[in-house]
C-alpha cells in the first residue's frame, strides 16, 4: 500500500476531496480538464506552510481511512505501507516497525529532479519542507541503503523480507 497512490486516487474527478480542494484553493490549481494540476499545487504548498497544512487537513484523514481499509483486507504475514512523509504523519502511531529506504541528499536531489522535472530551487524547497535525513533515520527500526545499484538494494530487501517473515511468525529475536 502506498499513501501517494491513495492520495492520487482521492483527487480524481468526482471525488469529494477534489471538491473540497477546489473550494479551499480555487481554480488556479486545476487544469482545463478539471483535474488537479499537481505542479501548481506543489508550487503553492511548498512555498507556504499554512497552505500545505490546509491541503494535508483535507487529504490526510481520507488517506488514513483508506489505508486502514486496505490493510484490514490485505492479509499476508506482514504488510508494508509506503508513507513518504512518515516522520511528520500521525499515521506513524499505527506502525509496528519503521523501515527507511535511505540515500544521501545529493542522490535524493538528483532523483527528485528526474522524477518531477522540477527546477533545482523548487526541488530544494520540497526537500526543505520534509523531515531531514537525520530525522528519518532517527525513527527507523530498519534501514535499506538505496545509494548503490539495484542489485545491492534487492539483496537488502531479500534479507529484510526473511527477517520480517521471522518476526511475523514470532521467531525473530532482535
């Protein structure tokens, strides 16, 4: 389960959250098809903390409810819920363990620029508005280093998966 995916689903046309966002933020953050213009919204909320908090107050309760519903029906020996902003999120209180997938800040910046096609100043504002690497690592029970190649990351995931299976069966002593 990924809270970013859930957030995107919650702002699809016809969803109540989208109407509430339009009411709170106006039409300037919508494209000509009536869809949320994510770039305009990012520029707004990462330049004004009160507007970011306003958006979070609309989306976060809905995200929590949807993740709880998905978790209830998911099954499996354990579940991983992807929460990019977990340090700041009240959803953290519902987690048994915290896994941080970590990389150095230069790598994070480079990946953010490639993913969102932002300019560097906007990417740095986004990073500055989020919890620091130190804060993320401070809450981690487990860390996967994502600085190296995909093979290295996969190896770490496989080891951790084994540990999580043991933990879920009550056989892990950490």
